[in-house]
C-alpha cells in the first residue's frame, strides 16, 4: 500500500480553489494583451536602429507614414482625378493634422496616368496611430479607387488577422482534438479534462504576458504562437497523465494510490520532456532579435503553466472526480490495441535493417529540397492578398519604386562641420567612394544636387545658398557636424548583393565617422545576428538535451541516437516546407520561407518531439529494469505507449496544423512546419526507426560508463 497522504491529495480542494482564483484574475488581464502588442518583432539593436533614431531626431524624418493609393477610374478625366486627390488630402490635413504631406499634385514622381499616391507623415513619436488610421479610413471609405496602406496600417491588419486566425484555428482544432481525446480516453469526463488544462494554461499565460508586455516589446505573432504551444503541450501532458492513471486503476490500485503512482511515473516523463522544450525555447534568447525573444518568453511562460497545471490541477481534478472520470462513455475504448501494436513492433524488430534503411531513405528524400531554401523577412507579404493594405502596398511598390530598388542612409559626422571647403572635400571623397560600387545607382549630396564637382566652387556658392537654390538641400542633408547621404541601390534590400555591400561598408575605413541605415542594413543585421548565433543556439539545445536524456535514461547511446534522429527528421521537415511553400503546392501562395522558421521550428520541435522519446523510452526502461531483456522491453514499451503517443501526436498535429487555414504567412508556415515535424516524428521515427535501432544496438542501448 502506497502512502496516500501526499500534499496534492490532502489539499485537492485548496488546489482547485487556488487555480480557479488565479484563472479568473489573470483572465481579466488576458483580455488586455492584444492591445499591448505591436510590430512584427523583427528588430535588433544595431546601427540600423541608431540611424533610424538619428533620421527622426536630427533630420526630421517622420515617425509614422501612411500611404494613400489613388486609382483613376475609366470614367474620370485627369482633372476630376486630380480634384479628387486634392479634396481627400485637404480633408486628411484638416482632420488628422499631419506634419507633412507629399502630394502627387506637387511631386510628379508620385503621379502616373492610372495611379497616384500620397505619403502622409506624422512626426510626433507619442501619437497613437489607431485613431488617425480610423479618421483617414472614414474619409476614404466611400471613395472608389482610394486605398490606405503603410507600416502602421499593415501592422494593425496583421494584428487583426492574428486574432481572427487564432479564433479560426481554435474552431477547427479544438473539436477535432476532443474527438481524438474521446477515441484515446473513451469518456467525455476524461476527455474534457485536458481541454480544461489547456484553457487554463492559455488564459493564465495571456494574463502573465499582458504584464510582461508593459516592460518588454511583444510582437503580434505571440497571439498565435503562445496558444499553439500552450494548448498542444497541455493536452499532451494531460493525455499522458490520465492514460497512466487509468492504467493504474485498471491494475487495482485505489484512487489515491493511482494518483501517487501517476505523479511519480508520468510526472517524471512530463518534467523531463518539458525541460527539453523549455531549454529549446530558452536557447533562442541568445539571438538578439525581438521575435525570437518573444517566442521564447511566450513559449516558456505557457510551458511552465502547463507543467504546473498538469502536476497539480489535473491530479486534484482526478481526485475530485474519482471514478466519475469514467462517466459518459460515448466511444468504447478498445483495451486490446496493445496486442496490435505488439504485433507491429515484433514485425519491425524481425527486420530491423530493412525497416531502418527504408525509413532513412524516406527522410533523405524529404531533405533534398532544403538546398533550394530561400529565406526572407516577412513584410506586407505576410498578409493574405485579400487585405487591401497589402494589395495597395504591392501596387505602389510595382508602379513607383522600380528605379530605386532600395536605399541606404549613411550618416557621417565630422568635427568642423561640412559647409567649409575642407568639409566639402571630404563630402566629395565620400560620394566618389560610394559611386565606385556597381550596385549604386545614385548618391544624393550637395555636389549631385548642384551638379558641381569642385569643393572650392561649391563652398563659394554656399555662401549665398538662396541665390544658388541650395538652401533646401542644405537643410535636408546637413545638420551641424552631421551629414546625411542617401545612397540608391539597383538591387533589392533583401538581396545578397545589398547585404554584402552594407556589411563591407560598415567594416571599411572612411575619411569621417559614418553609420549606415536603411532597409539593406536592417536585413543585413538580422541575417548576421541569426547566422552568428545559430551555432551557440544549436550547441545549447543539443548538449543540454543530451545531458537531460542521459540523466533520465542512464544511457549514453539513447540520447545520441535521439538527437541524431531528431536532426534528420527536422531536416526532412524543412525540405518538405520548401517544396510546399516555395513551390506553391496544394493551393498555397508561392512564398519564400520566413527567416525565423528554421530556428523556431527546430528549437520548438526538437523539444516537443522529445515528449514522445521520453514517453516511449521511459516505459521501455521500466520493462528493461524488470527483465534485462532489451527486445522484450522494446516490444512491450512500444505496445504500451504507441496508442497514447499516436493520440498525443495527432492532437498536436491537429492543433498546430489548424494554423494552415490562417492568413498570416509566417504563422501558417510555423503551424504547418510543426505539424509535419510531429507527424514524421510520431510515425517514421518513433514507430520505425526507434524500435529497429533498439534491436540493432541491443544491450548497448543501455551502456553508461562508470555505472555503479
């Protein structure tokens, strides 16, 4: 008879009341989280941020800009088209009080026969843009051929799309997850418990993240990532826990003893698997980019709550329900499935070489497309094409931004200023150095604007800038000891050529102190931050996972084998994602792979898949310790856990895969990526590779040096 006076059993009523109070309190704050999220999280500290701040503070570049696209209707004359533009811009100026408006009626570069666009600028850093956007939308809502876009609008639309996607994913995923739970657990009462744990995890998690958002910038994608992970892991842990509890009750243990054994055995697996996921997420904190920190913070928060709820709230609910957990049996649970899995395991272990070879061949075929992976930073294209803000932005980019593919903003600083002959000589030297590059299509300085080449002549002209028409250029490009040089490139900001160029410029010697900004620099800093940190991130994940599994299983070979299989299966996952998304298969819009996807999916799934490794190997180890027969232990371990692992994996696939029906492309890619990775892991790896390799390695699986 086991000790049944554990704190959880003795205090189950207090535990239930405590969790209820916590859920209600944090539920109130959870509703405030969406309003505190902003941006896409693609931000890192570096020269780009410093130059952006300097452009705003010193050179008075706007803090926010709205773009308004005008499309001329066939029935409109040119005069009517221009009159409509003027009327709308006048209304916007009266209503929203922008700091400046770049009008197509003034700047011909903003006007074409069929299209025109205006840039409406706002300098006030503290200005809330949501009311401004609403005001502008109210002005243009009844106007045909007028569309609103720009960074703040796109950010708002992504936020709204993320909230809509979350609701849609829940409507798809939760009912299917309930059906899988009914098939796995057999009764309504038992099947609802994991959903309660998942719901509590998300509500409390959102409440905590709402507090964190007051001190840390959280991106809007956290609305999708945190619930995806929290719900999937909560249900996974709960399913394992309840299944083990039912087994112990079926073996004749009392309710209290069954809970005690379950906490000891299943709780051990939950803790170790959660540690793997926790460390996998924690490792991406090494990457100094907000989106990675956001996912790590959000994921680690919901994982901690999921573990706490599974280890305290769930046992308390089981104690409260007692045998009522077997009530409302809708689907008769098949207690003989272990025999079918035992037969399957025996088949695999009789042909270990053939099975392992075929499994590796399938995974190898999936890896092949990885070599064609194109990584990109999501922008407006993260939105579905159905969003007006995206289509309008695409039109402006296509019609008006072809000649200058991208722009680098260089800010140079020199003691003594720039408007004397010495300063102008350095300015000319800087211009010449920029113009030497093949990918530079233009450099804006006082020399290019005045069409002069001689510093002495320009210095003389500057003494009477108004007469020479230079004052506007001087005001825009020179502020005391600082000089702004916009450098136009003929290559896209996301191209390797643009990134190499700004990387080389940042490392080069210049005759004045200089920093670089603009989209090419932004991209270069993000890519470099990821590439520079990826090895440390992988090292943390692989080394920590190895030691966690070694401690869990008292083996050297099993952790090494698990890590190798995970790396192979995840590589295959990335290849399939390239084939799906870049190829535009199954109705997907062709799209490059989001820059964050390989790192996030690897760190997430590497830990998630260890759930099943821990669940399976823990049971195999129990049998091995009892019998010292590796083959018997593997067959029985597979027979005893395959149903629950398959059910848990199916739920994970359903919940994460439901995001395939969402509109925000990076979230869609992450959801599908996790679903594919889990599907591969739960089938090819867990059902084929693990038993076949366990058979081939025999007792060597359990080798541990210096074992006492």
